[in-house]
């Protein structure tokens, strides 16, 4: 029988939540790597029992852990993230030049075709790739070396490369997003890059044609239509239908268009989900009500999903990598909160239930659909 | 043998139980002991010292014989009691953060 495995990264360890295809009864394993920040855990689409985890600590630095048995056992692999050449400087918060310094891996994106290839998005923003299962890492330095690099500035959470989207129809095309530089695209397998931020409007950036500087929080893609991307920006939910050549706002009737997470229904490329957050100063849901909003029209027209979610006194956040979908039918949606809950829906968002309530603050949620 | 005591997080990472005993050629220094430690446990590379600069990570401290050795140069010989295996070199996660 089919099943799902939900990979949860938290401030103090990783957890693996497993269920059969009904997604009603859950087994919880963990904490794996207790006490460490686990920014992200993700499995290889071609070898699902191969998992990669970003394990990090302000005290003891970065580790990449790999499991080849679905998370039962783990092995530390390579942690040498060394920028290519002389890293140079980006802008600091006060506008002065600041040297590029590696801090941590925010996001791991395993290849769609090769179980030994995995990409890592890091802070300070850069993209690395391993072709030997995570043991050795090389920077794809054409991104950081793009002419705009010295003008990139960190967002409040650090200058992180947090989103990596691999185009299933074109192995040469990669999208990434950096807070607060913006979105970028490569059409040659990661060698060269260009910003794709036209149409983004950000308060505080007087130049509407600014090449970089936008605080993109998250990108999402449906594999059947990789030219269409959805974006949760700092403020604004955006959509492009031409692989980032131009963006238009689809916030529509959302009660607030600030937020972090965004994802796409597995079987309906027009159906998307966001979790509106009150504001950049108040990182919690509006009115204390935790509501996922769903659009079945690729944005603009949104409906609140509330069944099973707390509708009073809820002041958690849902971070950018903390929402994911499975590919079962009906599609399952999952998200984790900074309050340590992971909520799941086994009916495309119509109803929700907590899978776990009291984990450490959730940083990331990924789902594997298992045959 | 040089005795090294690691913090719990690094013992778990490297799957070490108890102390580590290392043999180091010549007069042992902070740097040569850490080199030997990282050679035996490669996953500790970058966890105690920065991989590129080889500087001690900010929230890691070194103690031995009731002395804070954190700010000593890597080539400084370790105290005689550590060199003779009477006292361990303590690698400590600093009490920082929240």
C-alpha cells in the first residue's frame, strides 16, 4: 500500500512522520541529531530511501548527513563549503561592503535524475553542487559572480539562498531565489545566471526596474508547467507564466499578502496554497486565526481553509520551507509552525489535523510519497 | 597518549564514547592535537576550527589543567600534564546563546 514520509527539520533536531496512504495514523521517529538545527531534509526522487539533511549549529558549524535507508541510520558526508576563488564582498545592512562568509546550508535539492547529485543553497548566498552523494561540494560560482553580486544585501534572516527549483522538462534550467537579492535563472545547468525580477515591486526600492534587491521568500513550481512559477514575496504573491521574464501580482482577495510559504497542488497546476501572515513586523496570522488560503485559479481568487486549524489565540509563523505536498490522491498538504506543530490535510486542504503538536520550532517540511 | 574530551554534540556526531586518546609525534600542541583528532574523525573538520582559516570557532573553547587555552596560538605546546596524559584537553561548547 502506498504511504507518505514527512521529513521535518526543527530548531533542535529532525523528525520523520510516517503513515500509510490513508494518512490518518502516524508514526513519529526522532529527534534525529538532537540539539542541532536541522534546516532542511529532503529525499532523492530517484532513490527515495536516500535522504540528505542539513545539520547546523552556531557552535559547531555545518554538517551534511545522508541516509540510505529512509532515515533509520545516517552518515555525515562532506561539509566543506568553500567559495570558489576570492569571494569578494556583498552589501552589509548599512550599505558597506561585507566579505562573503559561509554560515549554513538552508536548502538541499536532490537531482531529479541522479541519486548522487544534490544542490545546496547556502548563506551567504551561493549555490553548491555535489555529484558524489554529498561528499564533495563545488560552488556554481557564476551565480555569485553575476555582476550584481556586490549589490546583494541580506534579509533579516541572513543572506540565504533558500529556493532551488529544477526544471523537469529542461535539465539545463535551474531557478533559485535569494533573500534579499531576488530570483535568478540559469539555462546552462548552473554555469551562468541572470536575475528574473521584472515586475516585482517592493516598498523601499525606488527603481521599479531594479535588477536585484527584492526579498523573495519562496518560489513554487508544478512539474507539468515549469514555465509558470508562483512566488511568495516579502509582501505580495506573484506569478510568472514565462519562466520569470515578467511577474504579475496575484494577491487578489488575500487578507494580507505577507507570508513565507507557498506550494502547488500535486495534480492541479492552478491550485496553490499560502499561509498569510499579518505583517513584516508581526510574524503571526491575522487575528490569531491560523488559515491556509487556497486559490484554484492560479492566484487572485482565494478561499480560507480553516477546518481543524486553530481559529483563536494562534500566534505562530510558518516559515518558507515549511510547507509541502504529497502526490497521492487526494493530494495531501502539510505545514509546520514555529510553535512546533505539523498539520496535515489528506483532502487537498478541505480539512486539517495536527500530526504532532509540540516539536521544537519547525524550519522545514518535505514529503515523500512512497509506492 | 593525549587525552581529549569533546562536548556531547561532537561525541554524538563522531560516535565517540568517553575520551579520545591520540598519539601525536613530537611535542604536542593545540594545533597538532586537533590535526590528529580531525584525521581520525574527518566529520570534525570544520566543527572545532574553521575549515579555511583554521581559526577556533567563536563558540568553542579549549581548557586544560584549570587554564583557558582558547586564545593561545596553535603552535603553543600544551601543558606538560596534558602531554604526559595525566590531564585531558577539554574542548568545550561555550555557554553562549540562549
